[in-house]
């Protein structure tokens, strides 16, 4: 069986999308790991909706941890010089005001039109909605980080979402353990493939018909 990208490599690829001076929100789950791969020398200001602006990588048990300094996923983080704290009203005011350049979110499903489903699985009585809807609508660009298929190898990139929708038409890019995609008005464009995987193999695990970029290349890490 071919080796897919690890969660760390997915986050490394997403970190390459970040540019100096950007304000970036990382959703809980896999996206929080993006903070560990910020390019050296890039001044990326990370925003956590629980009330931190300007933090860095997540910390481990071997580090000097302050239990009160955590990101949206309740992981301890390192503060960057100039970091500040604020209440939830101020935090969500930043999101609703359109001040966040990129948010990276996990997903259960993404449709070919960029519809996002990431807060509730079918059959669950209670979902984990959090700030997902606010981020999906309020941020300038939404990037999804997720595994390409479910554990039973069913596609997570679908024609129409069958799971409860978080927001419609908001996703601009998808990075999975198989590929990098752009969501366009013409359709879902395959831009980069994981090493060792062909476009045909990726199409076989993707429900909508893919458009192949004329500049298709191996995924850059």
C-alpha cells in the first residue's frame, strides 16, 4: 500500500500558504499543528478565538507550560513577543469584522462547490459547532485540512455534503493526505499530488469530477 502524507506533512504544506503580515486562525484538531511549521522569518500573527493574538508553536510536556496559555484546541502554546489577550466578544469581533486573512479548519466533508461540513456527524444529537460558522463566514480565505477518505475509504470530497452544513461556498483550498485542490467556479481543480500518486488514483477516491491543472505538480513540502 502506498504511503499517504502524514498529518504533520499536510500542515507543513498549508504553512507554505502563509505570508508575512497575515493574521491567521487555526481551528482545533489537525489545523493547530500548522503553528509548528511557520516559515522562519515570516511574521505570521496567529489568532485563537479563545482570546490570544500572536502565539507560536504548541508545547510539549518537556517544555515550561502555563496551563492558562492555550489555543482553541486547549493545547499549551508559546507566546510571541507582542502577544495580547482579550475576551470572546473582542475575538469574534475580529472574525466578524473581516480582519482574519486565513482560517485553517478541519472537515468531515467538503463539496465541489466549497460547502463545508465540520460540526456534526449524522446521528449525533450534539455537535461540536464552536466558532466554526463564524470563522467560515468571517475570514477572507478558508483552507481545509483533512484526510482524503474515511476509515472505510469513502470520499470526504463529495458532490453534495450529506452531513450538516457549516457554511456554503466558503472553502477556497483543500489539502489532504493525497493532494492539494483549489475550489473554482468551474469546478474542483487538482493542483498538486502526493508523491507516488497519480491523478487517476486520486480521482478514484474523489466523488466529483476533477479538473486537472495544466501546471499539475508533485505536492511541495
